[in-house]
């Protein structure tokens, strides 16, 4: 049974709030772009695959991250004027973005190990001290 997420404020719990994992959006967006070039709104929708459906990400945050990734040389974009409606930016990963994604994956694997050790220690401690 899944527990509702709560946030702790001193001596009281409050309603669930988005996790502070905005940096994790970077590898998610780059992985989505590794699969296929996309418009920003498609990437925003694609983030649901990573668990951002319970706490949707603000579109402004996604576009800021995309601009930053482009400025740092990991993705590129161009105006897509095809189709009806206004021109929209189409984002695409470039070779340097592939390397950055691989760096993220290495870092996330290390973080995953640390978190699993922590959770294992917590579970063991709580079982022994109930």
C-alpha cells in the first residue's frame, strides 16, 4: 500500500509537495531527446514516464532547463515552421549531450547505491527497535 507523500514542518505534517529534484529533470529531458527530437510540450508530457505525473513540472522550469542545456552545448534547437500554427522550437541532443547523459547515469547509479544502503539500514534499525 503506497503512502501519501508528506512534508515535515517542525512539529506538523503538511500536504504533499513536489520533491526538490529539479536537477533530475536534466537527465530525464536529455534521455527523452536521445530517443527523438521533440518540442518542449512533448518533452513536458514525456516527463510523466519518470514519475512526474503525480507532481507535474512547471512548463517554465522545463523551458529554462532546455535553454540552459542549449547554452552549455548539450542540445540544439531550431524553429519548426511546418504545420499549422505558430513556429515552435524543436530540440535535439548533440554528441556532447550524449556524454553528459552518460555522466548523469554514472552519478545516478552511485546515488542509487547510497540510497539503497540508507534505506536498508533504516529498515533494519526500525525492525530491531519496534
